[in-house]
């Protein structure tokens, strides 16, 4: 990895989802010897004459909870790897904006967070905080579902990485990160390209279109094979038929992968934050952590 992961930001609200994200973030930090930053954001109503007393009381309670939340993760870090440097911070503000700004100012390399957390007192699936961080972050985000199978940090594995590709520039950037991660983590890379036959069946001369898509898929897979080969990383490649989301989820299960590495922009995502909703739907539906790489991320 030409530019190592030097720092990892773990946002937390002390929910089960946040702690699931913290476990993966700590495991990655331990494997890469990265500094850990733990952040909790206090989101309270704006002060106004009619609510100022209530807001002050609420703020005091939330700030105390936030302090407890960051200390819980800091203790998890120290218990797992006492050699890691840990910085804890509590800030006021809009959570996703504060997370993004903190990552930018501290030049954070990776943000690791759960996909299920709190919004006020409510727990939500891929809530607005995670979703907005994914859509606006300029650094990779390790999005961890709450039911990712890792009861203990010591049990977290990075042996097999799934790298989906659609041949786009965004997918190529994600593939670079996937190979770089595999190099540092001593992982196997599994590349997959999906040929969406549902779209092909609606056009004239579907056989020719299908052949062209399969040819494009082989080219995209070969590009990853070449990257992995140059890095000395083991790699397998598959061109599969079906919708991209179904192919990615099915392949992840069949290969028993530990991490999916994919871009947040792709061939169908022009002018949008997500890969035509593919990344968003994968993050929503998978039980596997997803390392989401924006096109603005620096090459590893």
C-alpha cells in the first residue's frame, strides 16, 4: 500500500449499531497500526427564548451520554491493542456534517461506522447520519451492519474481499483500494461483474448486447487481475448474470467474504452520489461490512 491507513475515525452514539462499527474500525486500526479518533456528536435544538431552559437541560444530559460513549470505545481500543493511539472528542452540531468536517480537518483516512444508530431516541436502519456521511464523505467509509458476524474484535477477519466492478472510473478507484487493502491485510480478492439480463431483454438484438456486456465484464475483471497480480495478491474473477445488487449479495454469500469494497459512483451514477442506488441497496441489505470508496478519495 503506497499510502498507508494512518488514521481511522469512529463516530459513536453508544448504540449497538455504533459499537458494531467500532469493533470493525478497531480491528482495522490494529491491523494497519492506525491512530484511532473516537467522536460523538451532540445534536440539540437551536437556542430560543421559549426552549432555552429545556435545551440546556437536554444538552447537559446528551453531553454526559456522549462522553460516556467515546470512553466506552476508547476502553475497547485499549483492551484490544494498548499500542494504538486514541483521541476522544465530543462536539455539538449536526452529526453528519460534524463527522465530515472532523474527517476533513484531521485528514482522516477512513471513517468506520455502523449503519444502524440513533436519531434522537429512535433507532433507524441506515439512518440519515450514516446515509449522509456515505453520500458526502470525501474519504472511504467502512459501513458496518449491526448483524455483521463478529461478537469479539479478535474474531474480526479480513481474509476475503469482494470487489464488484462495472468498468467505471469509480469502480476502478475502489478496485485500487481493494487491492491495496488486500496487500496490507494479506487478503484474497474476489472480483465480480454483473450482466443485467433484465435490461438486455428490453432492447433489440439482445444477443449482441449481451455479448458486448460480457466482453466489457471480462475486460473489467482482467483489469483487477492485473492490479492484483502486480501487487502479489491472490485474485479470482467472475462475470455473473443478474441485477448488480443480487449478484453482489449472492457472491458475497457464496464466497463467504469478510468485506465488500465498492465505489459510491459508477457507470449509472452520473451526477448522483450513489452507484445508481446499487451501493446504497447493498449497504442496506448485506450482513457484510462494506468499504465504500467515493471518487474523490485519494488513491491508496
